[in-house]
């Protein structure tokens, strides 16, 4: 699973959040800061 998110504060931080599942459980979690990331609101 991958999600592009923005943390709001004094300055927005764009982050790609990657979860890896195995047998229905989270086995890996990665946060990658990417200022050029395209993030859409809803």
C-alpha cells in the first residue's frame, strides 16, 4: 500500500508512505520525504 500525504504546519511536508504486508500483517513501514510529490486533496 502506498499513500502520498502532506503534514501541515509552519511549512507543509510532502511524504510518501509505503506499507508492506505479509500474511495480513504489516512487516515494513517506510516514510520518504519528497518535496516534488504530487498530493491530491479530497
